C-alpha cells in the first residue's frame, strides 16, 4: 500500500515524503481511512508503530477540508499525552506533517514556566497537545477553553492510568463538547481503559497492531547489570569484539556523551558524539563519518538520535537506560532498519532498575539478562533476587556468554528469577 492509496491530500503527501516515509505502517493503513470517514477509533498500538501519523494525518486532512468559514485561532483538536516527552514528540509530528497546511499546534506541559505556553495559546492555535495537569491548570485560570474541540485524541491511555492521571483525564473529558470525533490509543487494554473507551467513544472502530513482531522482537536484546563506575570498562570490554562494527551508544546527557567519547579516545576507540550542543556542521560530519565507517562508535543522546537513519547499525548499546520507556523502543529500533535484525545491549545500574521494569512493561517482554561478564554488579543481582550478595560483591570472573543454558544465576542458591540468557524472551507477568 502507498500513502496515495489512503486518499491523503497533496500537502500531506508531500510532508510524508519529506519525512522519508515510503509506505504507511500497518496502524496507519488501518486507521487513516476510518478517521478520515469521521469514525471514533480505539487503537491498540504503542509508540514505535507510527501511531502518531495514524491520527495526525487524517485529523490534519479533516481540519483542512473544514477550514472554510471557521473562526481562526480557536482550539479544534486536543491531544492528551501522559508525559511531556511524548507531548513534545506529538507536537513535532504535527509540525512536520502539517507543514504545508498552515495549521498551528502548541504543546503544553508542567514542570516548566507556564507563561510562554500561555502566550503561545493566546496567539491562536488549531491543535493543542497537552499533559493533563498543566491543561487543567490553564483551564482553571481561564486561559484555555475547550468548547470548540472537534477532535479529541487520548494517547497512551494505559500509561495515563499507570501514572495516576485518569481522574484528571476524566475531568478534561467532562468539559469537551459531546459532538466530536474521539480517538483512543493504548498499548494494552486493561478493563479500566475498556470502560473508559465505552464511556467516551461512540460506536468505535477497533484497530490493533503488534509492534513487537515488527520492531522489538526481531532485535536480539540483553541487559547487563553493572555498577555505574564499571560501565565504561564494560563498554570497552564489549568493543573488543570486532563483530560490533557500527554501534550507536546512548547516554542520557550531552555531558555524558562528551565524556564517554574522550574516554574511548584514550582507549584508542574511534568515537564521536552527536547531541544538541553540537553545531549542525559537527553533527553532520559525525554522522557522515559514522555512515562511511570511519567512526565505529557514535555516542548519542535521544533527541539527537531521532533523526539518525543509518543502515547497517550492527549494535545499539544503552550505556544509560532511558527513563522514558518509548525511548528504548526508538533507540533499539536503530539497529533493525529496513527489515534487518540487530543486537541491543543495555547497561543497567541499581538506580536504573525501575526504568528496566517500565521498559519491560511497555514492550511486554522480559529482556534477557547476561549473567556472565567481568563486571557483574553482584549487589544488584542479589537485589534482583531478593538475596544478599554471596561473594562479597567482587566482580565475577568472565565466562563465555554462550554458556547460557546452565541453571542458576551464580548466587549460590540454585534459584533464579531471571534467566542466564534466554534466547526466546518470554512475556512479562
Ligand atoms: P510513533 O509510533 O508515531 O512514535 O512513530 C515511530 C517512528 O516511526 C517515528 O520516528 C516516525 O517518524 C516513524 N514513522 C512513522 N510513520 C512512518 C512510516 N510510514 N514510515 C517510516 N517511518 C515512520
């Protein structure tokens, strides 16, 4: 299927082409016709499936079609997102897909000063992307009025529930006009979300995609429990393996990326960093060196990596685990471009265990643990097993990672909550 087959108007087709998309993803192919036809929709899909375009493209098209005789500057679309990162991404997507439509979006979220957001809203906005708390604040202050909403998108409804935002969401929904088109997206469909869907959608179409099969599952993933101080040594140890030909290493901060590049440089490992503080020229140069194979290791932060589209990335290494589980899916997806499979390693220190749990919940897979490497954080492993350390916390001697089928996890109790290294990830409980 092509984007033209979805009967999208030319300004949107041009934008999609400029994004480099060749064809619609399954959720787009399924959802776009229904949304264009004005139907309410429940989408069971998670980030990484292309679900943002699945709702943004048809909504933009319907806004353009109904643009005549409209009061300009009133808010016509509300997208609710659980996190500011996701809200920003959705805003960026509306900007990218709507670049030839003249429609304006504004993103509002908490944790930052509200004044710039208030001013942006006052300047006039067609599409408002918001997290629930800040939206309610601005509604209560009379800055935002939602009685002109024609389209309402509730994104990542299950995470809203997990994060305790569901009451805020209900309060927002209460003030929306009854006559509207509503789209609800959720990675999972617990009963609470189904009840909510039954309550707020009218005769919805249901579409479902299973992203693990297309993205996450074909990537060979594993996690290394390692103390923060040992991460660099573990990275250098792994990079001894020449099979790691072209590797994207993710750090949480720009500073962390720079520091790591310096350290790798000292170890004579060809590395460059790419992040927001680098000039455009420096970023392009780093990227082109990486593409050509001149640089073996590209160290990146999430934001900088978003636009990176390099084929044949053999490995992704999460030097730091992302606190946003979607970022994990985005990151590891860099090693499985264009149908290729790839390998993703994640380093997890004790403080990052909660991030790992969130990731596993999102991808609905248990990421296999590598229990045999020279820098195993035994304190951490014991914590994972609810046991105290049995060898005083000394790094374990390296043994072959191939040696995976042995029972037990080396903590001496013969029981293991985590596999040594499972080939077939099992669903999380
Ligand atoms: P989303 O699930 O909306 O967060 O999208 C995940 C990623 O897929 C984003 O980086 C999008 O830019 C990208 N994407 C969305 N639609 C397509 C498409 N049809 N072809 C290729 N990439 C896409």
